[in-house]
């Protein structure tokens, strides 16, 4: 038997309520359950999971994660959006929230890199549909040329992968 998909992720944050509010306001997550020190959230009401993200409070005195700075640990989670229009709108929201820390064209995807209130990084990405991939669309990291990307794919093209 093989793993088929990620069901949910769980994060330790300083304040689960604060992080949940950030995710609700900026990314449209919805709370499914709240317990003292914990919030469980979904990215969409019609998704198959009971919850997509669990947040557990560890307190304001918690230090930043040393992952990637000489310690092993997770780099980020990537949340996929259906269209470039939505990615562009989220880009502006992240800028307004002071949460955007980078953006990259990876050939097969267009990605925004952001941080939550605790500095945990997450990715917002749009995947180029398989049928629109070109042979030279290889895995890369380059700045996003928004005008060229929108001209090539259009704002409303579904980015869901067909395979």
C-alpha cells in the first residue's frame, strides 16, 4: 500500500487563536473545532478532511524554530490555489499583511512565500496545467514575470493538475 495524499498538518505556534485569525482573515481558512490551546481548521467546507490544519499553542515565550539554520525540521507547507487571479489577490493580501517574503517562478508552478505571525513560512502556489506545460518548463527558481505569466496562461485558467 502507498500513501495517496496529505490528510492534515499540525503546527506548534505561540498562540493558536492569533494564527487562526491570521489564516481566516488572509487565506479564508475556516475553524472546525476549538479547544483550550488548540484550533482545527479547513481550507474549504467541501474538502474530504475533518480538518486540514491543527494549531497548538505553546506560549508567547517559545523561541523561533531553528529548522534550516543548523537543525533539521520542516521548511514549509504549500497551499495550492485554483487560478492565477486568486494567487495575484493573495499576493496583495500578503503584502498588505506584511507577510510576503518572496515569490518564485518554478516553471511548473508560480509560488509566493509568506510567513505567519510566528514567522513560520508557508507557500501559496498555482500549478501550471499539464496540457499547458512546454518542454522547456523545467524545475527552476526565477522571479515571476507577472505580465508574461498572465499573458501566457490567463487569470482564470484552472491550475489543477490532470495527472
